C-alpha cells in the first residue's frame, strides 16, 4: 500500500464528485454489475472446467482489483485515490485490531446462541449451513482448534485474495463513489452514516450471491456496514482489510471449535 499522509489524519484526496463527467453513483453501480457478471460467468465455467473452478477466488480478486484500477487510470488517478494506502497507519492499526477485540466475543456469544437454537429442530436447522448442525456438539464439545501453518496460510489467503481486493472494490471504489453522490448527512465517531453506506453494504451482500445463490450469504450485509464505516473514517482500506481477514479466519476457527 502507498504511504503519504500523517498517521493521525485520514487523507482527503479522492475521486471528484463527477469525474470525467460521469456520475459517480452510476459508475459505482456499473462497476458492481460488471464485476458480479464476470464472477458469475467464471463460476459457471468453473463448474465444468476444473482449473477455473479451483481458482475462482483468485479470479474474483483480479476482477475486484482491475475495475478500480481501470476506472482510476481512465480519469488520471491511481489506486491511492481509492484507499489503497496504509495511512493513517496508527489509526488503521488501532481500528483493525481493536474492533475485533470488542466484536469477536460478542460474535462468539451470538454464534453459540444461534446454533443452540436452530439445531434443536429440523425446520430451524435449515437456517444453518449444510451439515453444520450435525457437526455442532454444543458447549460440551468446545475446544481450541489447533493453530498450524495451515492457519497462517489461511490468514495470508484471506488477506491477499479475499479481504484486500473486496475492501478496495466495495469500500474504496463503490462506497467512495456513492458517498460523492450521496454524502452522509451525519457522522458517527468520524465515519459517515447514510444512504451510501447502506447501498454499498447491500451491493456487498448481493455480490456474494454471484457464485453461490444461498440467501444466508446476504448476512454479510451487517459486517459490510462496519467495514464501510471504518473506510469512511480513515479513507484507507487498511483497517477494513485487517478486520475482514481476521473475521473470516475467526469464523473458520469457530466452526472447528465445536
């Protein structure tokens, strides 16, 4: 990521409200449609062509990186303007590691409560991911899953292939353009809260249906709100990338812990 501004302030540099005469909201939605269509097509091809299917995550990452890069290059900008930077480094690290310390225990409690409830009946079990209720053993089976080199490998993949590309696209590109068109009417602890945040989070959730049309995947709308707020506060993808990657690894470990 690029460096540049002082560690204590979020940089103001970013795309203009109507870059090159194109309305930013239209550009954001068009970019989302193109990305979703490209990934969905790759998924269809991957169901028949093994190498494509096995590398679908990497293909999605490339799509999420190329679209902001192409848009920026066409308008005389670079990815720095879309949050691809480490500054404000101090604030980004504090939020990136501090928010999980607060949120993860709450999520753990919600995770256990959810499975304790839905796994009681076959009807409610349909709300859980396939096979999860069969594996869930309750508090009596709770244990610390082994942390191995595979865990570090998973974290690396989550950062490079999943979190960073998605944060650059959905927050740096989509949310930032939407905020230019629909400026937040209020700010909560420095992060914008408004229609742009809600719409970008909804697009983030819908994008998860591109390959797997499972309505349970729409639940990522809620962490999308958190990722978007963090980006709006810092104008950098650093904190969101850290939180996003750690969240995915934490969920993976939770599923192994019961």
